[in-house]
C-alpha cells in the first residue's frame, strides 16, 4: 500500500484553511478594492430596492460594495472567522443593511425566490459540489434574477489549465478547480441560466504575499517556485511570470448569469 504524506491524509476543509487567514483577507488590496467590484455591482443591476445574496462572502468586501445600492444584503460563508472579520468591517463602515450568516453554498437555508440578485467573488473555485451550488443559486433567485460570479479562470488549453490548477492546489489544498470560461458557461446553462462572460483581466500577484496569506508550508512554496522558474516560454508569457520579486498573474473573469423570467 502506498504511504502518503500526513498532510494529504485528510484534505483540509475550507474552514480549516481560511479561518487563520481571515484578517489577511480583510485587508488584501485585491479583495478590498479590486477592479471587478464596481463591475459586479453594475452587472447585478442594483437600483436600491433589491434583496441581494453574497455567496462565499469571505471578508465581506462584495457584500459591502453592494450594500449602498441594495435594500438588503445577506452574506454567507462557511468560515466563522471570516464572518466575524466581515461583520467587524461592515460595522466600522456603518453598513446596517447587511446580515452575515453561516451557511453552505450547496445547501442554502432560504426559500425559493428569496433574492433579486446574487454574487459570488473568488469563492466558487473552492466549492466541492459546483453543480449543487449553482442549482441552489438558481432556486433562491426570483425569475429574472441575476447571478454575478467573479473568479479565477483557467486557460482553455490543457497545459495552461493544468499549470494554474497545480499552482493553486500547492498553495491551498482546499482549492477544487479554476474552471475554464467555456466550462463556466456550460455549468451555468446546465443549471438553467442564460450566461455570458462580461469582463476579463489579469490579477498580478506578489508570490511571497500570495503564499503567506494561506500559510503555505515552505516545502510547497519551494515546489511552486520550481514550477514557475521552469515554466516554458508560452506559460511564462501567459501568466506573466516574474522574478525578483517573484510572482505571476492569474486570469480573472466576471460572468453574468440570468434566471429566465419564465423559469
């Protein structure tokens, strides 16, 4: 029988992985003020009267971006420490129309048709049951409701896809998959949505900060560095791999999905 290293014996949960990182994510520049935040708010079609659900809220930045443009925002996450960090941050900004709740994206504790819009920002690549999560989002949206997803997307070519997902898993073993853009459109169509990718941009990452936020062990960091250093020219160009300071860029996409009015 093959003996696996102890760190692979029991896969870490999202709660285990992100609990200790909650405060770091509350202040990380992209999460707090990324260029996709205003795009998400606009794509959600908020006019001030909507009930919004933020799925996998993390430190609450998307919920807080939506709050001034919505009637109510319900923000859910699986990690209590993240919810506490988000609640503290919202209180410091005097945002009183956000409710933070502990909940699973694959089993939302809300009745059918509870929300006008839903958002999910850089969280879906951690969902172990993406089909169930999308089906749940569809269920809790009212007909005509909008789901806006922003997430890291894998390149369409197999080499780039494998390379990015390997880096992600080495850094954070709770990572499930960065889907390709084409996969996202198929997944959303299967859930019943009409979907389109509305924006793409590269997110430049400082490698040392990227691994520090997840407390990645030194031996895993060494493998990440080796993969980046040894990447062929096509990957070096696609991911904007840099040295001194070391880092690379992740491709991010914003996707708008609509529950048909007749559904």
